[in-house]
């Protein structure tokens, strides 16, 4: 069965421009998604015990500064007023790798899965990457996971597998990671984002 994007889902870029109360509310929702997926067993860098405060701290202290600097772009999927999914694009690359960006933290709340949200987020992320003149996306994911299958279906290619890469969030077992990449066709110069070299 192919997942479809629910008609009520809207994918937008997220940023701190605006009312601080709105940003704080969004950070709480994003933290709720991260907290839920970690406790659901996802391999996304964190292990239990993992509190809501830990999740909020990640968004406030690690993600938000990069968004403010313009080195990280974040997309969110909204179902009405609620954020139900997110993905990040890391743009801060060494000078010899400015053609590349890294896909980070594709997260969909467990209660919102199987609605095409992850696929819609990734489609939006590719557009953001191209607007930044990035022609290569890289990522790592748990080997054999649903995420790996999704990335393959989106045209990502396996570069290799690293055994015993990281432990699971709810277990001490060390899991392998699949390293993947996708070449993106460049946008024509008339579509380039101003100020991006």
C-alpha cells in the first residue's frame, strides 16, 4: 500500500520570525513529536529516559540557533493548528562541500503516521535544498527500517552500511546504519536564491 498525503496536511518552512509565544508553542509541539518517537523506539540520537524538557532543550538549544543563523532549514507538517511532523536540512558544510546538505530528523508523530506526511516533508525538503543550490543530499538511517524503505522509494541510493553504528532509543543493542545519498538536478540560474553562492 502506498501512503498518500492527507488532504488536511500542510507543509511549511518553520522559523523563529514572529511572536515569541508562537515560537514557544511550536517548540513545545516539536518537542512532543521528538519525545513520542524516541519513546516509540526510533533511532534519532536520543535514548530513554528522555523527558519533555530534554526534547524542548534540543529544539531551543540545538535547532533554533541554526535556524536563526540560516545554517539549518526546518520544515513542519501541520494538521490544522497542530505540528504532526518535521524534517531538517543542515546547510553548514565545509567550504569544499557547499554543494551538499544533510537530511536530519525526519519525524512524524506516531499517531499521524501512514498519511503520506514523511513523503510530503521530503518532497518539500528537496525543493528547499535546490533553492539553496544543493545538488547532493546525504543521510543515515537504521538499516532495515521503514525510513530506509521510504528513502529508497524517493530515489536515495545506498552508499554503504556501518555495523554497530548507534544504540536504539529503548534498548542497549547496537544497530547498523545505512548511509544514503541522492543527487538533485540543479535549478536553472534564474531560480537561484539571492545571496547564495
